[in-house]
C-alpha cells in the first residue's frame, strides 16, 4: 500500500527545507563571526586587570551569603517550629 504525497505535503517539505537552509546559513555566519572575533581580537583586552573584589569583615560564611544574595540559603539556617514554619521573621 503506497501513500501518495499531496500538494500540501510537498509544500510543507519545501517550507521545512527552506527553514533548515536559513538556520544553517545563520549558524555558519555566527560561527564565522565568533572565529574572527576570537582570532583577531585586541591583545589589550586579554591583558586587562582582573576585577577587584572587596572583602567584607566578619565570618566568611556570612560574607559569602551576602555576596551571593542567596536568601534561600539563609532560610535553611533558621530554626523551624513543630508546624514547619520558621520561628524567625
């Protein structure tokens, strides 16, 4: 039993092929751009000094929590009551 392709099926195939070709071209263009950017990059940009990190006083754990801003980590350290709610607010 053979299934014949309708005009709609052929049209969909053409659309898919066109999209695939356009995506391939876009990928190729972006790849060439990135290679050129990496090969011909400015040497001064590679020798830039690293950013200065300000150290805060206090315990290293507290400063790490403040730097990352991880509120959920702070919540893990608070004691919980029997009902499961945090006792500190």
